[in-house]
C-alpha cells in the first residue's frame, strides 16, 4: 500500500522476487508522492485500489482501477504512477516461477487529509 502518511517502508523478503517487487514499489511510490504533491489542489481524500501485471520484459500490462473512494484526479495520479514506471526485465530465475502473464500485482493508494 502507498499513502502520504507514515514512514516510507516496505516488507520485502530477501528473495529475487521480493527484491523485484521492492524495486517496483519504490519506483511507483516515488512517482506517486511527486504527482500528489504537484496536484495536491486537485486530489481528494480517499483510497484507490489498482490491479495489473508486469510482463517478463518489465512492462506494465492490464492496469485497472478496481475501487476508488476518491476523485478521478486521484485515480489518474495513481494510474500514471504505475504506467510510467520503467523496470528492467524480470530476472529469469523469477520469471520461470511466474504464470505466462507475468507478475500479478495489486496496489492500494491512500490519500489522507494534511
């Protein structure tokens, strides 16, 4: 989950998959915090839940907002944060353990009142 409150941390397991997921969350999170700050007057308090996959080449696929209790601007910030992420290909030892679609991910973004 990503929010604008609390310490910046992630619970990554010391595995190749855990390291790749941490890289993904760090890349998305840094974009999200920047976009929220830039558009703070447009986004509303609430939560957006996204699902997507990362293919073996590191590209985001099938990105969808499955729930949003905020406004459209907030959802767009969340979508943009995920879509613009540039990842290296998934390591071969990790890719062989994943389904053909790649790495299935869910992210929840929460905006609190300041």
